[in-house]
């Protein structure tokens, strides 16, 4: 059976891992490279912080919608072709956006980028599940997720350094050129799909599949957790920059870029908390992670720079761990609709990014950092409530499914009796 799939230590396994690592890196570097630049956009284009936040929010908002369609499009047009086109177009638009003459053109570029970005997040895991041996899937999936986290960090980090040395336009140009080179490698080296079965796209079937997953209270609760986790995390990082470049800290743009190196703790948090969830009840680990995020956020209220950075580190560690638990929980609970359920989780996840990021701008303008912390704390408290009610919803869903099975079996039995009489 393993001979039909790509196995560990093979040349194809290495090519897949490098290609998708680069794919995740380019996707998330391009998406989030603008985050440390929000104070600069607000200053250069003379807009408010909430308006400047739209440079990121429109991208993640449109991505959230497109991600629900990307998997279905790839069923009709192929995995590699959609992912390759997504990467190349993302890099090209990043380069074009670097020369935006005004804020409106920049927003248009970032909106288009949101459309084309969906290819990798929606399809990469499907490709891995189809092509990699089940025995080695965890390793390949971990490397891909690592590429996503590393890309999110690298995009912000490189942008901060190049902006300090040159300008934000040169910084975005650099991210785009990295994307072009990575796209070329991806198209040249990712092995073609061997287990892909082409299916025509049906809008009716697609909407029905999404609708079925939206009827399950248990999954809706997990979608809400993803929304609130991401909304809290992105808001914290977006408005930390506004606070740290101002007195009494007066950090440079390069130092703000270095702030995102804390992302490395996210990779550790994902691994540690996933391991804990294998030994302890998953809900308890999730509640612990959300609680640790809340503690970290409250620590940033302290004027000490060390305590602020420590609080951000707590949030980063626990966010990635909590997200890993919630997203894997969705896949396990979705039964036959895993692709639709996972797409909806990511949809809510990125909508949370857009809502939290833009809402944070209003709270920052009204109450400064205290207002931002208040918004994030409210998000996390609601998130805690959802995590605490999950077991009750799980029991309700299991009871409903058992009733459905019993009713279906009874119906089949009645039909069999009636047919025997005939």
C-alpha cells in the first residue's frame, strides 16, 4: 500500500516537503507583511488606524470567503495547478502593490491578493492527505504548518528590517521577489497528483455541503472559537506596533520586526499543547490555552517592556496550541464532510482576523492600549465560555446522531418487511 503513496526518505517526499514549506512561507509572508507597517500607512497616507488596518483586514476577509470555494475548484481543475497559480499571482500582486500611488490602489491590490491567496491554505492539506503515506502524513503536515508559521514571522521580520534600511515599498518588493523564486521552485518540483480524482464543480452541491456543516451546534461552537482566537491574536500584534514606536519605548521599525520573532514560540506551543491533548482531555487543554492567552494579554497592561514582551510570548505560545487543537477537533467531528467543515473553520478563522483587526483600530483611537486589551479580553472570555460548553454540545450531537441512526435502521427494517410481504 505504501508503494502507492509518497513515503518518508524518498526523493518525492523531500520535494513535497520543501515545496509546501515554501508555499506556506510565501502565502503567510505575503499576507502579513503589511502588519508591522500599519502605523506607517496611517502616517504616510494620512488615514486613521482603523482605516489603515483595512490593508490587512480586506485581504483576510476576502480570503475567508474564497477559501470555502478553493477546494471545490481544485476538485475540477487539479491540486498543483491551483496552488501554483495562487503562489505566482500572490507574489506578482505583492510586487505591484509596492508601487501603489495612493491608499485606494493599495487596498485594491490587497483585495485581489485576498482572492488569489486561498489556493495554498485550502488545498495543501488535501494534497498531502491524498499523496503522502498515512504513516508519514503527520511529519509532512507538521513541516507545512511550520512553513506557514515561519512565513508569517519572516514576512513581518524582513519587512521591518528593509523598511528601516530603505522604505516600505522596497520591503514589499523584497517579499514579492522571494515569492516569485519560491513559485518557480514549487512548479518545477512538486510531484503531480497521483490519487487525484477529477470532479466537476457543482455550486448546488457545494452550498448544500457547507449548509450541512452549519447545522451542527458543536461545529458552530468550534468555528466561533477559531474566530475569537484569531481575532484576539491579530489585534494584539497589529496594535502593539502603535504602542511600541511611541514614547516611552520609541522602538525602531527594525525592532518592531524583531518582535515577530516571538512567532517561533508558536511552533513550540502547537507541538506541546497537541502532545498534552493526547494525554489529557482535549477540552481541558483548550481551556488552559485560552486562559493562558488571557493572562498574557493582561500582562501587556504593565508599563514594563519586559513584561509586555513576556505577555506577548504567552499569547503566541498558547494561541498556536489552542488553534491546533480546535482545528484538528473540527476535522475529527465532521464525519463525512471534513473538507467542508475545515473550509468553514478557516473561513470563520480569517473573518475573525478581519473583524478583530479593524475593530481594534476604533478601540485604539478611543482608549489607547487599554481599550485594545479590553476588546481582546472580551473576545477571550467569550471563547472560554464556548470551550466550557463544548462537552454538553458534544453529548447533544451524539444523542441526535444516535436517534437518526435508530430511526434510519427502523425505516430500513419496515421497508424490508413490506417488501417481503409483496
